[in-house]
């Protein structure tokens, strides 16, 4: 059974959350609300701000796992 390389998982997570932070921060900063598919509701801009903050926290965790934590000994 192959072991999970958490450093690579952290790199992927850091990249994905960084992109999410930029997208959500843009929608929040420019006060853009978007429709929620198939429901007919609108997602308010303040919710994008909350999502951007959560993405920054997740980015920090993933970046720590990927780049700053000492490598595990085999």
C-alpha cells in the first residue's frame, strides 16, 4: 500500500486555496453578488468576504504543511 505524500497534498491545497482567496476577495472587494445555480437565490458579497478569510486560514495551514514543516524521516 502506497503512503500519502502530505507535502504534495499541501502544495496542491495551498495552490487551490490561494486561487479561491483571490477569486472570493475580488468578488467581495467589488461588491459583486452572484446567482446560486438552480435555486434562484443570490450569494451576497459579504459571504464572499467570509469565504476569502477562511481561504486565507486554509492557505496558511496548507503552506505550512507543504513548505515550512520539517520533512518526516523515513
